[in-house]
C-alpha cells in the first residue's frame, strides 16, 4: 500500500493537487493522509506556553481545520468512489514544514503531493515558500502540481541529468513506479556547453541505462544550452506530461532553483514536477 501525504490549505490550488494524486494512483492501493496545519498569527514556536487569550482562537482554528478536512474527504468519496483508496485526516497545530517532516517519518510516507502555490501566491512565482522549503528539506519524493493543471496520463517523462550522481536504484524508483503504471517513455536529457562526459559521468549514465532498460527510453544530449532553455525547448517539441529531477546538493538542480531568491526560478513550469531527494529515508 502506498502512503501519500496531501497537504491542503483549502485553496483551489491544493484541491487541484489532491485531484491529480487521486487520479495518478487510481489503480494503486493507497492510503491518503490529508494534512492541514494551523497556528495563530501571534503564536511563537519557541514558547511552549500558549497565552490564555489565545485558547479560544486555537479551538476555533482547530474546529475549522477539522471541518474543512472532513468536507474534502466527503468530496473525494463522492467524486472518485475508489475502493482501493482510503483517506484519513490530520489537523495539526504546527507549521506546515515541521508537520510534513514529522508525519513523513511517523507514517512512512512514500510521496508528498502538493500545489505549487497557495491561495495568495503571486502569478510570477512558481513555487510558494512552503513548497520550496519542503523541496529543499524533505527526504521524501515530492510531486508539485501547477495551478489549474488538468490531469494527463504521464506517458512522456522528461528526466534532465548532469550525470553527476552515482545513481542508486532508490534515486529513480519513484520514476520507475510511475513508468510501470502507465507504460511511459522516459526521455533522459543532458545539457552542456560542448564538454565531453567525464569517465565518472559516463559510468553514471550507464547505470541509468541499466535501470531504465525495462522501459522505453531515449537519451538526449543538448549542447550550448542552459538547463532552463533545454527543458523549455524540449517541452515545446515533445508533449511532456511529467518532469522528474533529483535534488542533489551542489548539483545543477540546486543552482537552477535556488541561485536567486528562494521563491523564484529561472523558467515557468506548466507540468507536474516530481522532485526526488538524493537521500531518501
């Protein structure tokens, strides 16, 4: 049974991510954990004591959180009616990122699925700060769903790589799981400025080929393009349904996503994005 964590702030964006997850795993036996967190604005995490004046506020927020989660469960059961899926709710007096970390460990979560931005996200920002912080710190695969994206079967998967990782099976297992579910074709893309692969990179590429052997896969080499440009151009030529990248420290991933302000990236993604941590626990 797959265990999927679905954080929600009750926005349309988070409901869209929930719909995607339920559709993606429609043929899999799954337990979905709906998570909503709440903290009073004046609550400070470093203080254990909650002032007496806040108790009424906390109780009201807890009630609103539980009621909101219950409504989503009823909506899932009404719209999808999938006997392979069970849904439970978690209402947590905590910050979102701390709650995700705790629940991922205690429930042994396989994947986190969340929207790229919340209800207050600006249009020019792809990821809200919560999503970015979770991507940077989680040890679980995270699937980010763009706002208003309508579910498409992930038949074409794009996997950019600089071949700088000594790939282990767990690095690509989440990708392989999806490819197996949908008989997907995997496009492995390396973007460079004309440099030949080193001996180490070539070795890592060959390991990838071993893992992808049971699936239809194509290796692409793109010269004199940045990773951002290469991804954008590839998407324009091929109808990619899912982008998958490994978040490896000191790799092109970190340079691509975190070299500027934490909430901005160098290109605007309009397809689901699966981020796999380099260290999965």
